[in-house]
C-alpha cells in the first residue's frame, strides 16, 4: 500500500473517530455553556469530596409549600439532584431518579430535586407533567447560599446516613449508575 494511501486511511479513520465522539463533545459543550451562563459573575463551586461531611440547611421550602427539615433527613440516604427544566440531560435523568425514589424511598432513601430555573413558577408544571413524586425545591437565592450548585448540570450528590458524601458527579449519569446509588443504603 502506498504511503499516500496509508495517510488517506489514517485521516479517514480519524474523521470517523471524531464523528463518533461529536455527540459526547456536544453534550460536554452544552453542559459547560450552561455552567458559564449560570456562573457569569460567580466562581465555580467544586463538587464536594467523597468522604467529606455535608451539612444540609435546617429547613428547605419545597415547591408545594411544604418544608423539609434536616431532622426529617437524619438517618436517611439523601440524593441531591440539581437540575433545570431547560436541560435535556436532566430530562433524561429525571425518570431514573424517580424510579430510584419509588424503589427505595421506603428503605430510607430520599431524592431531593433542586431546580436552578430562573423562575420558580416554571418548576411545578414541569414536575407535574413528568409525574415526579420526590420532593423538589426551587433554588432561591437564599437556598443557593447554603446549598450552592457545583459546576455542571445535572449534578448529583449522595449524602450517606452518616452525613458524609458517598458520591458527587457532574453531568448525566447512566441508568445503571443511578440504580447503583441504592448500594449506599
């Protein structure tokens, strides 16, 4: 095979590989752009370290008007899920979080959705339309001060019964990874 033909095949193979990776790059680009937009004048908040203590606020107002108190969460596995109505990755992940909650809510697991939408009024119709039954709060400026969202979207933080971080991930999780959160129960 000629050297020119080998070079042509290498370039072609590189193009195929680049095309295969394009959706991944696009997803990362969208997630990075969302982070830049939401953190325009703020410094990026890092993910908490696995094993580090994680303090929840004493009270969180939910979109249905109820209050979720920290004492209600003691001894439970808490899955914090930062998301937005406009995020396609969040929309794909939401049904898997709902299933996790339905499967393990009676065993001490709670999913707490934290919407970062600009308007609180956008959240209830979205949640209702998708049949979300786990508690959801809107990230008001006050709540954002005590539970700042790490960079990326969606962001999933799992806090164990001992109050320590068991998992902290930025970006969409695979369904099997979400189902695997139950191992921390």
